[in-house]
C-alpha cells in the first residue's frame, strides 16, 4: 500500500469510510476496533453493537446509553474524561504496534450534542498519524 504523505513528507491522517463487522474482526484477529462508548459500558447502539467482541474497545464519549440531556458531556465536563481516555488509548496503541487499530468517529454521532467531537476528539485523532498502525474509519 502506498503511504500517503503531506508536502513536508509526514504521514497524512489515514481515513477509510469502512463499516466494521463481527465477521471482519473474526477474520482479522490483528485488528482492534475502537468505538464511542458510555461510562456504564452498556448498550448496543451504533458502533457499540460490537462491544462484546474481544477486539472491540470502548472510548468514553457519553455518560449513559440514553438520550436524556444528563447522558451527554458538555465541553466543560468532558475534558477530564477525555484526558483519561486519551492516555488509556495511547497506552493500548503503543502496546499493540504490530496490530491495526481501527478507530470509528468517536463521539461524532449522537454523543456530539455539545460538540465534543470537533472541540476535543477530532483534532486529537488527527494527531494519531504519528503511529503507522492507525486507521480512522470516517
């Protein structure tokens, strides 16, 4: 596969709009799927439908798996959660350099009621291009 580079020779963010399925993860044990999750780790909406797969890992973007206003993080209260989730994911990425890490549009769907995706998550995801094993699935 040809590597995508910026004009300065650095890797561009690698985006592939691809739907991950249980069948795909079963057939590709060297791939891990990161999906937007809630603090309770329950519910199967959206990408969380794969939560029970051994190669699926949640990244907290919501408080609870509901659409009540209190289920969503505001910009003010998401920052400490985001910092914790970032550290956890970076550690996982660094411990799995020989595996592919496929990352969904974390917090970019229903969890984005208060714009946590564009203010916190998206800029950080774009910075993950420093790792050669990251593919952004959006």
